[in-house]
């Protein structure tokens, strides 16, 4: 059975998740405990998209639960979001070895899952966390350092890039601009809500 039409025929996230959990479309699947599909409100108006799972996420099968995830939780709460009411996922659903950035062929292989997640959830606002999500959801040459905080729009969905929380753990000086970005994200969210 051809794979893309199979995704298109998924009417809900559970069907899509079941296919994704069995996926072996790229080499990342060989070294992981499991696929980290994503979690949150299936009717969320806002989706956060990161890069790929890390060790903690791979172990527990949930996105953004390690150190970067805990920081994201704090930022979400401070900005006025409830984690259960948003949807959180990544470009690549399997953990790259050593937490490296997914290779182009791996991100390409996995991207259709994200596209179908977006089609099924129908968010009004997408937040790209880091460069990889920014390049896949906005344009391929985008640099998050240049476009962060700007509002883009595709297919009626507003898209805002900001730094990945892991970048804040490496460089605390980025916290100020990320906080500005999240205030803007919340303002836009309230407008669409
Ligand atoms: S990273 Fe994505 S495409 Fe690759 S095996 Fe995992 S789920 Fe499939």
C-alpha cells in the first residue's frame, strides 16, 4: 500500500499515530525505544513544533519532557498557556543518535506525519521551536536568529518562529527575546481564540 495516501485516509490522530508508531521509513527508527508521535489537545488552536525527541522523550514516549521540555512548561505557564490545551510535537518523531539534528533525508521522511497532524488538528497558530521547524514550516533557508518573532501565514495558519528551549539552556541571554516572542504568541492566540 502506498504510504502517503494511507496517511491521507487517516480520519483522526489515533489512526495516524498507529501508522507512525509502526514506521520504519528512515534509519532513526533502528536506534530508538519507540516513536514519539506528539501529545496534547487534538483540537488545539495552537501547536508547538520542535526538532526531535531526546533521551528522556525516547524513554517515555512523550515530547518535551526532559530539561528543555521542563523549561518549555515554565514558559508556557508564565505566558498563560495550559500544556493540556496545546499540542506539542516535533519534525522528526524518532530520536537521532546523540541528540544530533535530524539529517535532511530523515526530516523529509518524517515531515508528512506533521503535515497530516496539522491537517487533522487544524490549529490557527503554529509555533516553530528552533531552526529545523522554522525551515520546514516557513521556508527552507530560514534562520531562526533572523526571523524569530516575525509572524508568517500559510493556508490561513499564522506561524511564529522562536528559539528552541534547549538553546536557552545553552545561552541564557536568549531568554529575554523568547519571552517577548511568547507574549506576542499569547496575544495572537487570544485574538484568534
Ligand atoms: S523518524 Fe519519522 S520517518 Fe523516521 S522512522 Fe521515525 S517516524 Fe518514521
